[in-house]
C-alpha cells in the first residue's frame, strides 16, 4: 500500500504542503521524477557549504608538518588541536540537539555558520599553540553542528530513493577540498604563510553565507510535528529510542578510524616516506580527482543495489589499503598516489551508503535532534580517536620519522570490522520498516 508521503522517512504518514520546496519523487509506476531547479540549487549549495566545513577541518592534516614546526608543537599537542575542534563540536551538537527541531532550519543554519566563519578567522589570527587551540574550540562549537543541519535539510527535501545520488554529489565536497582547497591552501602556506590558508576559507564561507541568505527557502514543516515544546524533553525522547541508539553507534565507529590517521598523514609522508613538502599538493590533487569521479558513481550504485553490501565491499578495500598505507617505507610518489586513490575509493564506498542508511533512521519530528546528536557523537568519538593517536605515535624531533603509525592502521582495521556489524543492524532496521 502506498503511503501518502513526499519524503517517506518513517512509518508514519506525513503530508507535505505544496509550499514546501520538495517535489514529488515517485510516480504511481515507481518512476522517479527529475530534480526540480530548486532541488538542484540545494544540492549545489549544500555541496559548497560542506566544502568550506570540510576544508576548514581537513586542512589541518596537510598543514600538520608546517604547524608542528612553526609553532613548536609535539605530536600530542597537535593531536589535541585536532581533537579540540572535534570534542567542542560534539558537546555543542549535543546541547543544540534539543533545539534543532524548534526553529526554521534556514535560521539555525545561518546562526551557526556565522559563528563558524568567526572561529575560522580566529584560527588565521592565531600565533601560538594556545591561541590556535582556543580558536579551534570556537570553530568546533559552531562548525560541528552545521553538518547535521544540512543533513536534516537534505532529508526534508529529498526522498530515500534519491538520497544515495544526492549524498554522492554533496559529499563530492570532500573531493573538491582535495582537488582545489587543500592544494591551493598548501600553496598559499608555502608561498606566504599558513595563516593565509584560513583567510582563504573565510572568504569562501562568506560567499556561501550570502547564497544561503538570498536563495535558500525557509524549512518549517517539521515544526508542526513536534509532540513537546520542551527542548530537553525532546532531546531525551530522541536519545532513548532503541532504534536511534543503533544508528548512533554505527556513526561513532564510522568516524573514529579516519580521525586516527588523518592528523599525522602529512608528517608521516614527509618524514617516513620521504615525500617533499612541496609535493604533497600533487598527492591531494590526484586523490581528489579520483574521488570526484567515483563519488557520483557510488551514489548511483547506492540507489540501485543493497546499501549494506556496497558498504561491506568498501570496508574490505579500506582495511587492505589502510594496512598497506600505514606500513609504507620510502617509495616513489606515484606509488603513494595509487595507494591513496584506492584507499579513498574504499572510504567513499563506505561513507555514501552508511550515511544514506542512517538518514532513514529518524522520523520527521526527530530529524534535527537525531542528526545533531549523531554529529555530536561522531565528532566526540573522532576527538577521542585523535587524542589516542597523539599518545600512540611518537616523533623524537622535528625531522625524525613518525613511530608506531602502523599500530594506528591495525586499530583502524579493527574499528572498520566492528562498524560492519552496526551498519548491518541499521540496514536490517530499515528493511524491517520497509522504508523505500
């Protein structure tokens, strides 16, 4: 029996008025209609939004070697700078979760995005370990919530049948940061100084913010579905639901492995694999190019095949490549590029289906709160992983090799296997609820 819904994300029937900027996604014959022009705009906007957020976070890793040397940081201090963003983002997301479904999503998005821009500006102005650490906390408080808000917007506007393809395009922001953002950021850091890299992110974010103000339509239909007006009660109701707990655990495990490796990849490549600092942009550029090709393909495949099977295949690829990558000795740059490209193919083959499955877990009334708690736990788990990595790896001086990096690879492989179990549980939950 067909449900009278435009965006079926729960077993409860929901009717979306015509003024909501969502289109009918499926005909009686089960054939998808094309994206409307507004939906295409939203996809581009969310991709650009995520580009600035991801670039702000991702740029720390390639700048890691430069930052540790210029600010006299050891590996533990640099790990704490990375975790400062993640843990503050986690706490902020958890506190914001109760309010996430109480406001127009456009307004709450703008509030946090302005804070993110200010925090990133402070990062550019920092000149000591302590000031950079504080600036990352400010950036995390605001930036960590934005991803969950954009996910709630995406889930409001696009049906489950379309989300794999949409996720593929939106998450191309990751590839975009690899192709354009990180190489340009590293070039600016080499040409001028690392502060300029953060100023670049601020400039891009201001342009995206203007697009949100001018073009994004209000999203308020979820306000009519609230069973309680008390934010704390709404938060407690969300985190108590057993189905939601499974999704939370899957997301936490999904993020931990990347946070272990990412902070020290540039230092590992420079000091262990003997890749010159000036050649790092080439590696990120090639990785990004491969990602931008594979992401839309994975998104389309995710809408046509069993999402868990795709996730499992990506996980096996990721495990093999992580172990190879973390045990690298000095090799030519072309070998590093190939290994990196295959590794990220595996990672993206996990992210798209897992994120799509998780987006179907919450009902419309809980969507903002669920996404906020989900992002919060993801960030906090990543922060713990970054701190753990800072304790595990050791660098005796600024130019000596990174030691024990291989241990992080084995730990990540174990987390990937554990994550498989919980994503499988989420997949079975979605099938049991017959979400299409």
